[in-house]
C-alpha cells in the first residue's frame, strides 16, 4: 500500500513494547478466560490495566499492506443502516446517523463490537457509508478504546481487527492526519493486546478469530515482519488443536465449521499474497475441513442446519472452497458420506443429511439440539424437509423450543425429547443428558444409497430404542424410510410395560414429523393418506405412509437475521406404541409427472437479504 494513501509514517515500532511483562499481569491474569462463545463480556480488571498500559506506551505503526477484503457484505443491509435501521442478532435498533454501541442485548453487543456490520457498509462504499463507518470507529475509540465496556474479549478483538485491517482504505480515506494517527494507535493497541491474549480466547471459533486477527495485524503493520512467522504458527496450532481427524469440530455446528474454515483460508491467502510460505500442515488441515464441509453441503449450496448452525451466507461456502483450491496442490481426498457425526446420502439432484451422532453435550451443552436421527432433504436448489433451526436470536423461549426433538424431522414421543435439559435454574438451557449409543451403518445396494441408524435416547424414559432406515434411490427421486421403536432386553421390556400401564392400555403416543421449508406448499390428498408438496421450482413431492393417516400442522422456520420466525407447515404422522416392536414405513417421492431434468427458473429475492 503506498504511504501517501494513508498519509502517515511510523515514528516508532510496536516491537519491544508488547513484549514487556507486567507484574500485575503475571500475578492476576494467569487464569483469565474469555466469557461466552464469542466473548463480548466486560473486560476483566487485569485486561483493562493491560490495555491502558499499552495505550500509554505503544507508538503508532504505519500500515504497509492491506490484505484483500474477503468478507461478503450485503448491499441492502448497508442501505438499511444508512437509513438508521440496524438489524443485529434478530433485534431491530433504530439509530439514525450513529452505530448503536449502547445496545443492551448481549447478542447485539457481540455483533456491534466485532464490527461485522462494517462489511455491509463497505459493500455500499459511497461517501455516506464511509462517513457513518468513520463516525462509528471514532465513537468506539472514544468510549471503549481504553478497555472500558464490552468487546474486549480476545475473540471479539480478533474479529474487530480483521475488519479494521481489511477495510482500512475504506475507513481512512478522507481522514486528516490526526484522525489517521488515532485510528492506527487504536489498531496497534489491539494488536499488542492480541499478542498477549489470543491464546486465552474461548475454544472454538473465538480462538481462531483471535489468532487470525493477530496474523492480519502482523502482516499489515510496519516493522512486524519477524512476528508473522510466530503468529502464523500460533494460528495453525490453535486450529490443529480443535479440528478433528475427519475435519469437523467438537460443537458439531456446521456453520461454525464454515466460519473457522473461512478465517484459515483468508489467513493462508494473505500469507500467499505476501509471497510467504503457507505451511504444509495448514494446507492439509484445510483439505480435511473442505472435505467435511462438502459432506455437510446440500444440493443448493447451503449447509445442514443442526446444533445452532444456519445455512451460511449465500455464496460464502463456494467462495471459501474456491479460494482454498487456489492455494496450492490439494491432497487427493475422496468424498465422504459420514463426517462430524452427520451422514449424507446424495443421488441425482437430491441430498439427505442426517444427524447420526449424540448431541455435543461436553463441547456445547448450551447450544446442542435433541436432534439425533433427524434429517433434511434438498432437491436441486430447493429445501424441502428441514429442521426448524435455532431460535437463539428470538429469545430464550424460542431457543429452548427450537432445540426440542419435536422441532426436527424425526420421531418423538409426546412430551419428550431424545435429550433432556438440566433442571437447575442457572443451567436451564443446558442439555444434560441424551443418547449414549448411536449406530450408523451404510449398506450396499445396487440401485440406492442406504443408511441404517439407531439411538438409545428413549430407553431410560420409555424402554424403547429408535431405529431408522433411509433409502435414497440412485436417481434421487424416491426416499424410502422405516422407523421402528423396539424394546429388546428384559429390562427395556419391563420399563416399557410400566409406561404402557400408565396409559391404561391406550398405548404410548408418538409422532413422526416432517418439517417443511416455508416456500413448500403442502396439500392433503386421498382422504389424508398422502400429502403433496409443491416447490417453487415446479417439482411435486408426495409423502405416503403404509396404513397411516397424515395431518398438516403449523410449524416455524427460524432464520438468522430476521425479526420474527417465518410461518411454515409440518406433516405429522401420529401413532401409538402398544407392543415391544412398532414399525412405520413411509416414502417421499417426486410425482411421476415431475420431469427428470426440470429447469428451475423461479427467481429468489434479488436483494439476497432477509426482509425486515
């Protein structure tokens, strides 16, 4: 980057200042841990003292390079901000002419202090957008730049530094020398803070954000060339410690995996752009993650929505995979149909993704869903069978309801989930118990993709095990399913008899649920023995169940970035278990009149942004 473009040159370097050990830090900060998954909590006393010390001693370092902005902003969202409407973590905040850092919602604070919204303003890119962004940066430095308030946990700082560095030219254009000096000083202080605190970020996405932000800063600031290697190595170590052998992460959240993958790819590309070597270990790690993400990707390019994850921003996964493919010679890794606890069936234009593992109680008890053996089905670029999604952005009640088994497309007993919530008031949103044993077996079939699954989540409550068999035809036009609940051992039969006795012989009520995407239009056919579902593409799918009556019931589609849940419908097959073995066979198939090579010409919202 030309020096004239920024209008300022370093008087001194950061090197040496951030290396000094402070006695208060050594004594009082050894146990500092980041608060929350993304870490927007108040800075602890030792952090505030460290930040103030750094602010007094570090000298401004010029920006000598700017990694290309890889973040994908939304033009329409940026225009909404210019109109004074900020949609943050499901909250609509009206703040004409100012970014509302004073928001009280924890989730809104995370979004505000991480500066994710800056991507949208940079996408607009005009004078008004730049003025709003510059006012916001100045407001933040004035109010929070010395360690006050939220936003000083390492993950949040890393996310903020990433945006400040990536959008530096946009932010600094038109600034006078004093304003540029103020901005660069704040950036330098945060870089020095990350050198000390990145390794203490919360495990998962937050820790990768902290190390990626540090690497971006070291690449961009003058005089930091000898710090790039250690920062890159620390990022690789942090990622390697959290990415499992199959390329997944312990939280089993597909969208979080994409977030980690994007950060690592951006960091690797930033190194390559500076003609610096990208280590073979990091490239191999990216290869594994890419293979896992392809397994979790539906036919329309979106991710499976399980355990708090959404579909991902439109085009984000494809862009990250394309960038990763250009980094160097990728290892030849065959496609997989089981990764991170998810099984995938794909044929023709259809994909089926199934939650085939216990919920991540140890890694993410506060976000995990009771969704074992639930599946999603997408045909071409149209989601058909879905999960309700994650309701965290709509409040605690929606969050809890969205995590119940009944909010997923699987079998659930009336009033029960396959995993249970903790009873303590302070841990009421923690999943404390769930299936211990989950089996998955792919079976060879000449004209189908077949998987057999089972879980023991209902043995304690009902003495019954759930078995599910899914068979996707080789052309992707027919999905056949068998759901069976079985009491096998003597102890299980005794437990089932106890539960059955409480029903006075009426049987134990359960239901199979098939939640539909809001764009799918269902209708009952053949006196309730079949349901036809029309997609915007013109495809028609028909669900039938042997000897069973079907019903339509209201459902919701919980979509991140919206103010309210979207209304949708679900197909419900209700029944009762009266014996040690109960089996239901069903099929979901394209109607015969649906062409094999249907051209999907229906247009989506051209703004590609959720409506307010």
